[in-house]
């Protein structure tokens, strides 16, 4: 055998070893592709299940939303009533504040009148009472005319 024959023999052996290695690698790749094929075959069924569950969730959400909207519509008048009550109480409170400040001014004015006239004792108390009743009548009349407007 000459060198050319030995070289061809070595190349043949290397090619055989390479072919065996490639055969094992390609066989493993074929097994992986078979697994992927099985997974892909199951995919449409799984997607159908997911889509049906998603549509059920959407229908349930829509029903829940309709129910919530009905309940909110039923409660809306209650919220309007509470708002009206709040507005009325604010008006009442502001009028009470005005009346209280007016009474405070009238009391201090009555006290000054008692001091001016140097009225003390029973006479001072009677004068203060009279002045307060007059002032109260004036406030009631002002409130009555204010409410009519």
C-alpha cells in the first residue's frame, strides 16, 4: 500500500466516525422535533379551552357590570338626597352662625347701654332682657323676610 491508499483509508475512517457522530446528533434532533410536533398538535385544543374560558370570564364580567350599574342607578336618588340634606344643613348652619354673631353683637351692645346708663342690679337686668327681646324680634323678622325672598 502506498501513501495515497493509507491517506484514503484514514479519510474513510474519519468520515465513518463523523457519520456515526452526525447520525446520533440527527437522531436526537429528530426526537426533539417529534416532541415539538406532539406539543404543537395539542396546541389548538389548549387554545380552544383558553378561548372558551376567556369568553366565559367576559360574559360573567359583563353580567357583573350590568348588575353593578343597576344597583348604582337604584342608589343614585339616595346620593342626591344625601347631597340635598348636606346643602340644607350647610344653609341652616350658616344662618345659625349669622344669628349667633348678631346675638353676640346685640348682647355686647346691651351691656354697653347698661354701663352707659349706670344701671345696675334689677333695673339693669330688666333693661338687658327688654333689649334682647327687641333684638330677637328684629332678627326673627329679618329671617322671615329673608326666607320669603
